[in-house]
């Protein structure tokens, strides 16, 4: 009988000890918020550039073209004012300000060009080469010839240029932006270049954009001769001193003085921004 009592007392002590240990573990877990397992560390988030004065030309695309001949050209850009500038820079450098893809643009009744326009357009079919004056002038750049039968040859340096944000309101009901890009070209003189509407060694493209499904799409290329709500801003230009300022504008590489002349004469210094890599390379932060 005494042996049974001793055994019973031993079992009771063991149970008490186990309960004490369990209570201690739960108490420590409760002091850490009720979960004794360590929380997984979150990956550091990528910083988002929100400054229109610090845009690296050649960056920002979240999707690229699948059209033959246009592979690698950005087609989707974030629905922010920085994204609007990035989209305008990309399309200026690789499509609307360059003759690099002339053969693709002219081949097969321009079917590849039209397919690319449908990729970036606000609605498939809305962008055609004679839709507005701006698109018509773009058509001249890669199809118009000079008196000797030469096509224009235009090679832009968008990162060295000037951008003007006439309007940017991605959070309103209309979700629109209007961005102008003035880009210097590598060959600033010559009749063929003039046939592409390059003036004083610079080419200008104006983009009307709208947000669709969270990214910017192209509504139209605009030109001062179009009848738009932005006519006053697009026609605001000053005079260039041909003796003093023209030599600066056609000088390569482009200088800050040239950018200031363009800003003052073409954009009246309103809502003007320079690219962060203005003295560097396309797609590379300086």
C-alpha cells in the first residue's frame, strides 16, 4: 500500500512539472504576440521615382512590344507623371523620333507599324498615320524624300533633350497627360533632315496620353497645327538669334546652354524638365 502511494505521488509530481513547463512556454509565446515562430523578413521594396526632375530616359517600361521589328520597345508605362515622361521618351527615341526602323515601317503596307500602334494605342485602330497633323508629319519623316530622292535620316538623343509636361493628371476622371519632347538629332543640318521637320537641329514630338488598365496609352501625336485644347501652350514659342544661338543649338554634344535656349524659345520655360542622364547614355543613370 505504501508503494502504491509513493508511485501515485510520483506521477502527480511529474504531471505538475509538465504542466509548469507548458505554461512557461505559452507565456513566453504570448509576450511575443502569441506566435512563438519568428516572422519571415519582408524583401526590401524597390524605390519608386516620383520626381519629374530626375527621370532617366530609357527606363520604366513594364511591358515591351511583341511586334516583329519592334521587339524590346516599351509599350506599357506606370500611370504616373514620371511614367508619362518615360513613355514619351521611349517612343521618341525608338519610334517617332527615329528613322532606324524605316524598312520595317514601310514593309508589308506598314502592317507591322500598324500592329505596334495598336499595342500602344488607347483603342486598337485609333492610331493611323494620317489621323492628325502630328501623325502625318511623323509619316513624312520616314517616307518623304528630298529633291535628290533621299529619305531623311534622323538619329535622336532624347536623353540630351528637354521635356515639357503640359498636363498630367492620372488620378482624375479623365486620366490624361500631354507631354512634349524636344530632342537633338545627331545630324543637325541637311535638306533631308529638314524634310523630316527637324528645325535648328532639334525635333519635337507631342504626345496625348490616357490611362487604360493602369498604364499610359497613346491617344494621338499632336502638332501646333492641330486644333486642340492645348493649342496655346503648343504655339508659345520665342525667337531664336540665328547668329548667336543657332551655332549653340547645332553643337554636339548638346550643352546646358542649348537646353536653356530650347526651354526658353520653344516652351517659354513653363513646366520644363531635363533628364537625369542628360550628359550620359540612354537607359543609364549618370
